[in-house]
C-alpha cells in the first residue's frame, strides 16, 4: 500500500470516527433526540428514561443506572397524536393537579372526581352516559348514570324544603296572610275555649 493510499484511508477513518461521535443518539443524556414519530398508536412504546417513543427506537442508558423513571402518571399509556408518540391517561386513570398535566387518551373525556379529592382534577373515561353507575362515577360527576341508579329524588316538604330559616319564615308568613280571617267565635272554637 502506498503512502498516499494509507493517508487517504487514515483520513477517511478519522472522518468516520468524528462523524459517528457527532451523530445524535437516543440516550439518557439526550432523550429529546429519540424518534417519536408515528402514524398509529401501535407505532408507540414506553421506554423508561425516554417516555413514549417510536417502537423501533433504541434507548441507550450509556452504561448507567436510571434512577428516575419518567413513568406516565395516573395510569398512563402511549398514543399517537398528530404523528407524535405522546403519554396519555387511559380508562379510569386520574389526571393530577400539576402544571402541564397529561391528557386523556383519544376517545376518553375528563369527568370530575366523584368526591373532593386533593391532587386529582378528574378521571378519564368513556363510560359516563352508558346507563351504568360505574366505580369512578357518582351523582356529582355523572348524573346521567348515577341519578337513575339512585332512584327518584324524594320531595322535601316543610321547613327543610327551604335553604335557610328566613326563607321558611317568609313562606309561612305568606301562607298565613292568604288565610281567611277568623271571627273571635271561630278562633275560640278552634282553640277549644
């Protein structure tokens, strides 16, 4: 091999090594460089450290141990949204009260919690409105399903029918005002005197 050929091979090898060193990789230092493209939900997978990425992407830990896994919160999974693999919350999962919370997966809607629960803004479900009061539903967050299950509401009468004492007093005073006036004899007969 001539000196000229040797120099060309050496320069090509150095250029190749430099190029390989500069190629961006999906790894623990650069998870943002991972391929997240998709055309269907089946194109996506969850990889601890990278989140939701293309199923053909390889995530390299670079010999390290991953301590903080970016698991989707609240029952999360991956879906393809606008040709990008993203984390979403599946059926029955909760949406936490955080900045930039995840969204419900396609086909699901967010309903409020069935009771006041700190830290939860609601549940993701497609079941509200199916005629069955499911475990995450109540008359508060899905009345279409749960009022029917509870039966008809009882009619409240008397002072309990009013929100406060003043309303009850005013209603009774109005009824008294509408009553016919009794003579002294009629009043004595009613009182038994």
